[in-house]
C-alpha cells in the first residue's frame, strides 16, 4: 500500500485486503503472489502470512487521509470480490470510496460472477471505476 505508485495507470494503491487464491491461468504469473510469498514467515512484516487472504480493517480509512486527489488502485494485492471477503466488508470499502469522492478508485477483478451478484447493491458513482481482467479469449465471458 502506498500513497504513490510506479504503476503507470494509477497514482496510489490501497489494500484493505491482501492475499488471494488462484482462479484461472491468468493467476499463474501474479506479481502480488510472488511479492507476498517472499515475506512469508518474516515476523511483523505486513506479508508475514504470505499471500493468505487477510482483511485489514485498520486500513479502511486511509484514503480519507489523502487530501490531494489521486487515482487509487483498490486491492492491488488482492481481489475485492474474492469469495472469502464478507459482503459487509466489501460494503465498508465502498462506503469509504463514497466518502472520499475527491479520488478516483480503480477496482479490478477476475471474479465477475460475484461482482455481478453484488453489483446492483453497491453504489457506482462516477469516481468508482470497475474493470474485469480477461487474460485470453477463453475468459471473455467475464466481460458479460
């Protein structure tokens, strides 16, 4: 998580969740998995648990502290629509994004099914962008 980012299409990253599980071949070369697993077992490191899924409620309000507007990649080290993230926690993330409306939030997922199921119950103002990862033509169904 960082107030700045070297990712060319975003300004900052915000990780109220870290960790994930593989869902498709697009996960085979996951930078987040590689990064997190380097620190598995390192005491007191944010990735001491490696790439195991972890909720970080203490990080929820971080975007509210950033006063300068920026594009924020949400869960650059996870997938907000992972099956083990409680619906209520996802709603809490969206509540913060609603409050911090001077930022643009970029939410990417490979889990379009869960996004579709929850999507109508979530707010989608202009400053919350959503995208679906499609690694090959075999996964274009995610776009639907």
